[in-house]
């Protein structure tokens, strides 16, 4: 047998396969398709201090090699999450991680403070990179001073594993990653979606109600791989890679680029059992290529 366990700066996962926020609901929605307890971790949909209705419809559009979304962080709010959802997920033998977002620093802080009290939530993913909301969101993740401000403020009230989700819509993702590390992040995850647009040529109007939206799926994978590779070389905290992972081979490429774990996103919409296939596929790859420990793959890209 092979060892697939990884350690993200104290957050121990049975394997490096996680799900990406916004593509997996709160977890139980996928119980008919997969064994959630086989996942290294799963990240629940973006959670804000107050409930959000999200953006007006239409807010999703297909593209030739991915999808655009402008859902806008529709969620029930942190209090309802704690009261109604947490009791149903707290006993899974897999780490439930809450993606935290907000419109202002105080929102992030208060949401993180409340989640800090939940015994069976070992980590949050601080979303400073969402391109689909008008206020806050991506704005915090595209400026080093703004990123520093929100991460520092959350770090003061959140005592568990703090993962910071980075935006690709920046001049230098490395700069933001280094700021995250300096301000106390335990890990970083990247990339969030790339900003895109879809137009209906027949009507000459934008397809999404918000005009722009976040591009995910296979089209973004080469960009995501490049950014993961750059960040992994620049910081000393673990990197979680995501962006266009559709197969086990895709996931392995991210590990080779320096990611310690991966998140599966858009692929969940196409095949709700894809995470199990990727878990199995990583093990098969290791057996086929003679790797006894998945950690041997991390950062193992051969450049000579």
C-alpha cells in the first residue's frame, strides 16, 4: 500500500484531494454520489456574516472549455450555517473547511470569530479573491496593503488553520502570497477564477446579468499551474492548487508543480463522483511509478 497522507502546516489530511468552495454545496448534497469520508477535506460554499441572495439570473454561462459564473456568494449566512448546517456535517470523518468572505474587514473578522468556536471545523479558507461581488471580495486580494489588512485582522480572532485563497487577477500573485505568509496565513490556495465575459452575438447583449464573471474549468489550468509553481517557490507555507483539475493526472501535475494538496471544482458539476476517481487515480499512479509516499511527488517536477 502507499501513503497518501499530507500535512498542511498542522492540518493533517488522509489524502491531498479536497473540493473547491462553491462547487460542493455544504457536503451532504454529494452523499448519494461519493463517500465524503474518503476526501482529504471539503470546503463548503462561501459563507458571509449575513445571508446573501447572490446576483440576479442569468449567472452562469458555458464556454468551449469551461464555465463562467457570477453566482455572487449566495449563502444562508454564518448564523444559520452554525445552527442548521454545522450539526449535519460536524461528525464526518473528513475535515470540513469553511470558505469565509465579506464586503468589509469587519465582516470577515466577525464571521471568522464565530466559526472559530466550532469544535469540528479545523480551518477556514479566507476568500479575498472572489470576482463576483460588487463590494469587497476580489478587491482585498488584488492589493498587498488590503490583503495584509484583512488577513492580519482575521488572524487576531482566528486560532486554527488559516488558508488564504488568492486571485489570479493580479500583476504578481507571488507578492500577495508573500503578504499572506507574513501576516500569519498557514497556507494559501490558488487560483480563484479568472475574470471573463460572454456575449450573445444574436442579441448583442452580455449573457451574465453582471456582464463579467469568473472563468473556471480546463481553460484556466495552464495559468493555475504556472501560478502554483511560482508561489510554491516563493513561500514556506503549503500551497493548495486548483484550477481546471478534471482528472487524476491533472491533480498530479499540480503536486509536481509544488502543491501539497489540490481542490476539485468545476469537474464536480460534470461528474459528481470525480473526486473518488481522482483519489483512486493518484494511488494508481503512485503504484505504477514506484512512489510509496505522495509527499515524494510534491514539487517533483524535473526541470533539467
